[in-house]
């Protein structure tokens, strides 16, 4: 067994764009569910809108990269409003069903050939990062050491994603310490009581949906910085992974989603490298391809165990989790 490659593949996810992107999206999901109590299973749609908004703005309209990113964020906010108007008055379980459907609708819209001129349908979009890479402040060369060795563009992708994540965490920390955040937590606990105090519960929920949606769109932008936008990446499994990350780190926490994303992808990369090699060595009664599938089974079992034995997550407080009451 090649333990060197296992270590290298695992360690690479400590500081990878996919880890940063999922941490951003999970932070948005923390605003939705952890703080506002909104059971949103359509975060993949916000990520898709952010990524496609950025790519289409650059490729189809020739806009600068930073303007394209702003459009992607605005797209996430607009989608939150359109999604929230008909759904935010629904009970939690019906809201979950509606958001799952909305996420699939968005993915299929990007897949259909009706908008092929802009989305390139199922093939996705590429070659939109030229302007972003031209803004790279790092001179050409190689940076880092060991499994954390990067080209200038790779380092720029990661540093940019880290900056956006830090700003997102700071924003959520500030909001949840404000009067607005306290009202939001009150709505999560008992929205009828908050309504009786004269607060517009629907407006607060909409605001939370928009804030979390913008963070999800930011995660979608960071997600597509290294390569391309492909609609197949935004399936329901992406949302499933985000929920695993959120519950792992702690739903009603500021730093929980980031910790959850790091742990999730490190463990996932470790198992994805280890299990196929165990199978090839004859230590598992299956092929290497079957062993790769077992990784997802392990993730599913881990999620069930989390919900049963530690629903508050690593950093969370059980008293703040609405679904354990």
C-alpha cells in the first residue's frame, strides 16, 4: 500500500478550493437552518446560480471578473426572494420539499438546451477565469511544500477563497451578535412569540434566506474558480454533503461549518484513497470501484449517527437545535 499517496491526497484537502467552497455554502446554510430554523434542502441551487452568474457574465457579456462575481451574488439574492415569497409561510417539512424541488428545477434549467447559447447545456462552461487570473498578485512560480505545493494560479484560487470565507464568517458573527440576529434566533425557537411582540416574522425569514443565499452563491463562485461550471456538479448529493458538514461542525455556530468542511473532506479523501488500496491488496472482499462507492455509504452512516448521538455537532449547543426538541 502506498501510504505516501494516501497522506498526500488527504492533506491536500486541508486547503483546497472545494473545502473552502463547501465551508462558505455551509455557513449560508447555518444562517438558514442553524439560526433561522429554515429547513432548506436547495442550497445546491444557490451555488449553481453563483457559479453560472459569474461565468455567463464573463463569457457572454464580456464583463470584468469582479462584476461577474457581484452578479453571481446578486443572482443568489434574487433567487432567495423568488423562492421565499411562496415558500416561507410553509411548515418546515413542506419547506424542505419545496426547496428540494427548486434545487432540481435550477439544475435542469442549466442542463436544458433552451439556454444553450448561454449555459452550453450539459457540457457546462469553461475558459472564464482569464481576468481573475490576470489579477493574481502572486508572481509566476511554485509555492508551498509537500502536498501543499501550488502554482501561482492555484495559490490565488485558495487565497481568494480563504479571504471570502473569512469575510463570510465575520459577517455571520457580527449579524448574530446584533439585535437582528437575536430576533432571528427567537423566530427559530418560537415564531409565534416573536410575532406577538410586533415583529414581522416573514420579513426576518426573507432577510435570513437572502443572506444565506448570497453566502451560498459565494461558495458556488469559489467552487468554479479552478476549472469549469458543470450542471452535473449540482445534484442533490451536493446538498446532502452540505448538511453533513453543517451537522458535523454545529448548525447554530459561526465556525462549525468551516470545521465541518475540513473534517468532512479530509476524512472523505482519506477513505477514498485507503479503501480502494485495501481492496487491491485483497484486504477487502470487493473491487476498487466498489470500495470507492463504500465511501458514500460510510458518509451516510456517519450522518445518521451524528443526528442520533450528537445532533448539535462538534461545536454546537444541544439547547439551540430545534429538531431535537
